[in-house]
C-alpha cells in the first residue's frame, strides 16, 4: 500500500509531525517494498490561509491510499476523503514506527477531523 506519513524530517528515522497541513515533510512510502521518498511541504509551513487544502492536494497528487498523521483538520480531512484517501490520526514516534503500527493493525482509520481549522 502506498501511504504518506507526516514528518519533521526527510527520513524514516525522523519523528512524525503531529500536524498534517503544516508538517515539514510528507514521507511517501510503499508498505510492501519499503521504498520511500520525502516531499517537501515548505509552501504550507507559514501559509496564512488554505494550508489544509493545499497540503491535502499535494498529498493526493502522490497517488497514496492512506495518510498517517497526529492530527487532521476539517478542510484537509474533506479533501483527502473526497479523493478516497484513508486517514489514520494518532501516529507518533518515528516514521518507521508509525508504518509498523499501521501494518500491525494498531492504528485505526478515523471518521472525522480531530482538530479545528487553523490549529497549530
């Protein structure tokens, strides 16, 4: 499965970023092959408005099936789910830890945003 994990750095050893829209990087990973690459999210780090929608569009453009993050706001949630992307909130530890927790069934798909808009 091709997924995205919000990250504070560009590697699997980087810590999960608890913010979806304002995460420093998105790690695009294939859970079957172990291949990954980092996508820079610098454009949304200090965006005054629209960071959730823009970040969700950036992620959707990666062709992923799921997002692992700490938190996801309402606008990003709406864009991601409209694109058929599953969201798993509550990811923590390293990116590699979050991927392993997904693979072992420890993360549960969320059915809604868990923070309000403009959450930082």
